[in-house]
C-alpha cells in the first residue's frame, strides 16, 4: 500500500466520543472527509462489539477493532478473535472474591457479563442495564447457568475483563496487576474518578498494538502508514505500535510524553485538528 492511503485507528471514549458518548460534529465530518480522500478508518476500542452504540457504527467506519485488540471486524467478516482462557476467568473471579472487589465485568462477542456489584453501579448512575439498545447483551453472572462439573470460565466466551474496587481497597492497582500477571496484562481502566484501583484485564500477548499490526498486515499496509489516536493508558500499545501516534489534548496517564503529536481537546475539534496536521483532510 502506498503512502497515499493511511490506515487510521481511533479509540472511542475520550477520543472519538465524549463523556456523554457523543461524537462531535467536527470529528464526524473529519472522518468522512478522510475516507473520501482514500484513507481507511478503524475504530479501536476496549469495548466489545455489542457495547458500541449503533449511532457510532452508523458513521461508516471501514472496520472495528474491539475488546482491546482481541477481535477485528470488517463488516460482517471477523478478521480474528481471541478468547480469554477459561482458567484465567476463574482465577480472576477467585481473586475478586478474595479481595472484596465486587464490581467487574467480562466482555465478548456475545455481550457483557456483569457482577451484581457492577449492576448496582450502573443503576446508581441511572443506567439500567435491562433497558435500551444494549439490554439484550447484558448478562448477570449470578444468573449464568453453570452445569455441574463446569466452571464459569468454561461456560462464557469472552475476550476481556474489567473491574474497579471500592474507595478504600486492600490491594493497589500495582498489586493487582502483579497478582494477575500469570493470566492477564492489566492496564489502567476508565474509572479513575471513582476508584483508586481500576483496570482492564487483557489477554497476555494480545492488545490494541498487536491488533494494529495484524490489521495492517491483513489489509496490505506498511506499519509506517498507520496512525493511532488515543487518550489514555489503555491506548498505549496501539499508540506505540502505529507509525504515527496522536494524543488527545485531554489525554491522561501521561501518554502525551511518548506520542508524536498532541492535538487539541475532544471538545476543541481534536480529531479534526489532528487530521489536518497529518494531511488526512
């Protein structure tokens, strides 16, 4: 693939869409114009496919990398899908119980499997899990039927986990990352405002960075012709893998220190300004 066409990967939360899950008009127009100029645009998100608003998918991206790099789709075609090993799900569940971590979820192509604590959190935020466009994809872990002789990990098919503790946890994020390292790569999650220990549990050896490389190879792009745009620690692998990395002006966790470009805030035309600087539009 020539340098005339770039392969662009965009995180959703804090990058493409704001805290209210709204895509700014400037970002929508910039994405459409970049595609008209011959560039390919992929969403690259920690969310599973069922957890992405139809309104975002309807913007017409060329593909979607979901569950933090574990799955990639081009239309109805699944380019690849990685699953969390059953023993890893079971180990994390045991760890959560041992440390009183009540709010957690597992995500995959079949939907979101949530703990009772996570359900209570959703309801406290006015986000009833059993209503709206995502309702059929939410499953309470306590209601999952696990046949005798089987474990939860053997029954559900998921590609990523996430969790957050209460305000005074008995383990730090660094301890949790260490304790679960045999099964997961744990990165900072998006719940910093409510929890000092929150994270995303990624399959070891699979992340947004491996997805960038794999999708580029599948579509015939050189890695030098890839662009990644993100705003937080869970975008680090993607940003470091891409040929050009862009941090949003509202970036957190210090990712701007290693990015090639820092654009403006999401509410100040961040995507559009980045695309102009890079010559995509």
